[in-house]
């Protein structure tokens, strides 16, 4: 779980909610966004093609601009606060984190160490929450214990 791997990715169509929220309300905003995305997919008969992601476009002491999204097979039109977008293709580095997010900084540190000698970031990273399945209603009670959470960190690089 401590390796950093280089991957080439294709652009990935997504549906997402991008918003600026107070850091203190981040968990609630993520939960509400996941639920909104699940309802949107369910109501339109669209199946996600993978687990949801969280992408921080900015992260300050007081507030953050965050995008919560889900990959879809083809471009799907958004509506209301849900937008059609895509995760960028190209060269990335990835690493995995197993466990609760209070230690997720370790994964970010691994990526930063790799970048120090191998490349530069090419946009914000995103976290892929492999324990969340948006084919089912996203409720905390349906998630595994935090010790079993698998989170992939993806950083586009030059």
C-alpha cells in the first residue's frame, strides 16, 4: 500500500457537484452530494462505471472548493447543481490508502515525495472512495468499518 505507480489514463466522463464549503461542513457536504448524485443516477437509469471521487480544487484554512463526482460510461447531461464534466486523461501517479482518513495525509506525502524528483502536478489530485457503491443508496450504515476503507489517490503529472 506504500507504492506510487505511474499510469496513463483516458479522460473519464463524470457527473459531479462542485461547490465551495466551509471546511467544518465538508463531511456533511460530501454526504449530501453523494446522496444527490445517487438519486440523479437512479432517477435517470444511469449506472456508475466506478466508485465516487472527491477532488479538492482549493483547500484553505476556512473553506474549500470541492468536487464530488461519479464516473459514467458516456457523457450524461447534468441538471441543476449536477454537472457533466470529465476527469482529465494523461499521465498520473497513484497510490492507495487503506484505513480511516485521519492518515490519508500519508498517501499525499508519498505522492509529494515522488513529485520532488520525478515531475510536477498538472492539476488537482482526486481521491477515489472504493468502499462507496453508488448503485445503492449511500448511507454510512452501509459502509464498511473505516479500518477497511480503500482510497486511491490520483495525481495528474507533467
